[in-house]
């Protein structure tokens, strides 16, 4: 029981993950890919980041994440990805027509804090 209480106290003391920039992006030929950002994971934080609360205007077909310049993989709502300190992240949406958009939120699973809310828009 004490071990569980100790773990809960440590989780509550961990700082939140952060990104070096924004994941906002505007589509080129229907594909909207963010700039690559660096993830900061503080000591004591699990590095788990949840992508959630997708809000679409139009018919955005898929969302994908790329970790450390790897291949893009599906990111349904919600999706949790685990990062180590200084890992990189890019986010991509597909089928972004003119006037269409997808808004999404990143949550630090360890702290429950919102890292940010971002928008991918069609052009």
C-alpha cells in the first residue's frame, strides 16, 4: 500500500512534457504535415502523450504520427505514444480539402495537463 501511495506522490510531482514548437499545419495537395518538434520529458514523467479530442470540419480521413523521423503510423482518437526526452514528433492529416480542418489536443498522461491544442487546415 505504501508503494502505491509513494508512486502516486511521485506522479503528482513530475513536471509536464512539452514541445519545442507547434504542430499546427496547412495542407499542400490535401496532406497537412507539421514541422518536426522535439519532446521534452522531465524526470519522473512516463513520457506518455495522448492525442485526443479530434474535431473535424469536413472529411479528414486519417491522422498519423512520426516519432524520431520514422514512418508515419495511424493515430486514431485517442492514441497514446511514449516518448523519451529529446525524441522528435511530427503529425500528419490526410484529405484536407479547402475549408476543411482537424483540431486535436495533446495530453500528458502522467500529469493530466494539456500540452496544447493544434489545428491542421486544408488549402
